[in-house]
């Protein structure tokens, strides 16, 4: 039967955001094309007083504001663009425990006991997201359980040692039941991890902040900040907010507002592509709805989306703006290196986003000066860590716990400016070479 040309194809993407009447002005991504709720928020005008002003409406700012609003505090979220416009609305959607800095590096810096406490916080972050999606019944969050963490070379001891009943070890035969490729040798199935549509999730959390009485302003870049007195004053092009408390949650888009914060962050770009709908072709390669990531330093991560009809594939990092077309070709080459059978698969969209990295690769969460907190530096592992980062910051502001002190050893070290960026790019290339060499040697 021929399809009725008037009925929309459920696999087609929605309108491109910037030109659409209802969608917010997001970059063109899978997520902005599949918004469950496209409401816009007003820009800040005039003078507003609140008990706490949060700058940046990514997950870090939104989780902080949500915890404060739940405790009865009058909060305002001030966003330069649109809620979730930054990394939070463009990412891979993988939710798993841990931090961007590996467990071993954390142990070396703070010792085993504090590393264990931090690991527990990172798991709590996973549960916060799971809980919010379930209890708020978030439309379009589309949580799907399971992430396969796979290794491309032939050594398994540490993976076997890490395996637990919730995260069983997989040998190559077990992997091949899910994935039609010989590229992966070993892995772990993280059953408590899951993946989501991050932008729909974030927008629903913002709606909850509003339901609790919070104010949300879009298209309102904070261009001035007087943070020294007991009453802080933030200015935007058309308004001003006064509050005794301010939280800076500006991620990889942190500008010169607070130079010390800007100097502590390296903005690193990373990339995602989305395939055309091709369920039959994709089924020749990927037979699981679990997400997949390999354990190289900046490895591939991918998952099927839109009911398994499209492939969302992420990877690569750069410290300079790279052309999406060139990066799209590089991501495609990576994909074909794993699944040559996907040769005919076309790419519909490629996009990028900026992550905030500290030199120590841990979140930077804590007091900046009296009445001012920073919640940033979540790197490429931001979904669980922003959730717990926002919660512990709110607890510190409310005086209900000092769990934020666990992050104190990871301060606002100078990230090295342009030299730091060049060093980060060189380190990434060096690690890529090491990964390539190890794969060849141990395959
Ligand atoms: C492509 C990509 C894939 C990723 N994949 C994953 C993944 O699968 N799993 C995972 O855990 N993590 C992933 N990450 C990392 C994760 O998305 C981030 O760590 C996390 O979203 C950071 O949240 P944030 O709130 O700190 O920053 P952001 O989401 O970037 O939010 C910061 C906000 O602050 C606003 N802002 C900045 N300056 C001002 C100002 N002066 N005034 C007002 N507003 C301002 C910006 O407009 C922005 O909206 C990925 C990141 C990228 C880019």
C-alpha cells in the first residue's frame, strides 16, 4: 500500500528550530527537532529581586535552582540564549556514574576514602535523574536502560575485576549478540546506566522550577555582575536582578563576567551526527537499544534513537572551532571502521557543543566569595555530575549539608589559557596515537 502523502512520517524530524514559530532558537540538532514542549520564556526586563539568582540554564543551573525552589527559596534562572541551549541540550544523553576524571586519578589526588565518597555522589546523580524523569513523568525524555562499555583491544583482566551482577562482563561472543562487528573484544554491560533525550528532560525540569514559583528568563545574557556587597546585582541588556546569593553555572560558555572562573576552564568542543531513518540497514549492525561507548580516551559513543530508526553517533574533540562538514566525514569514517555494512547510511545532521574542562578534569563546585557559588567544569560526563553538583550546592546555600566540601580539592586552578588549549589538543592527539598503537599491538 502506498503511504498517504498527507500523514506525517513518524520518523521525520520536526522543523528546524530557528525558522520555526514555536521552537526555541536552538542549534539544529536531533533534540531541537523533537521537542516535546517548545514554549519560550521572556527576556528579563526592569528590576527583579529574588533570594538566589542562577546564571546559566543548563543542567547545572537547573538542578541547583530546582533544589532551592523545592526548599521554598525564590529563585531566578537567567539564560543568555534558551534553556538547554548549551551542552545540556546537545549531548549524547548517556547517564552513568563516575566523573570525567577517571577513578584512579581521583584516588591519587584525594585518597581512597574521599574517592569512594565522590563515587557515591556520582551514583546519586544517576538516581536523581532517574527519579525526576519517573516522578515528573517527563514527556519525551525517552529513558532507555543500559550502556555497553566496550574495549577494542584484547586485554580483559581489569574489566573482569570491575564486573558486578549489575554490570556483567561480556566476551566477544556476548557482544556480537548485540552488535554485528568484530571491532570489540571485551566489555561491560552497565545495566543501571541509561540514556535519555536530554533537552526534553531539561525543559521539563525548568517547567517544574516555574511551577514552584521560580522565574526563568531566556535571551538574557548577564553582562555585568557586582558581586562584592551583601546584595549582588546582575545586569542584562534590558534588566537587572538583585539577590543576596548568586550561582554561576555557565559551563563551556563561560565568558569574562568573572575572570577567575573563565581562566579556570578550557572550553573543549565535541561532535555528534544523526543518520537518516534506516531501520532495516541499522538492524544489520546494531541489535540493541542499549547505548554503546568504547573505552578509548575520546572514543565513539552511539545509540539508536526515534524507536530504533536512526543512529546518533558522537565522538572527536577539538579545542578550536572545526567545520561540521569535516567533522561529519571524520565521524562517518569512525562509524564505517566499526560497521562497514553501514556504507549506504546517509547523515542528516551534524552538530557540536562546548564542554567545560578544568585541568584536573573534575567538576569545580564551591564558594567563590561570600554569597557566590560556582557549579561548572563537568566535562564530557555531565549528566549525573550536574545533578549531584546542583544538589550539593543547594544544600550548602541552604545550610543543610557540607557535602560540597568533597569537591574542595578540585579548585579553580588556572587552566592555562591558549597554551592550556594547545596542550589539551596535543594531549588528545597523543592519546589517540597511543590508543591506535595499543589496538594494533594487542588486537
Ligand atoms: C556533544 C556533547 C556530547 C556529550 N555527551 C554527554 C553524555 O552522553 N553524557 C554525559 O554525561 N555528558 C555528556 N556531555 C557533557 C554534558 O553535556 C555537560 O557536561 C553538561 O551538559 C554541562 O552542563 P552545564 O549546565 O554545566 O553547561 P551548559 O549546558 O553548557 O549550560 C551553560 C549555560 O550557561 C549559559 N550562559 C553562559 N554565560 C552566560 C551569561 N553570561 N548569562 C546567561 N547565561 C549564560 C549558556 O548559554 C548555557 O546555556 C556531552 C557534551 C557535549 C557538548
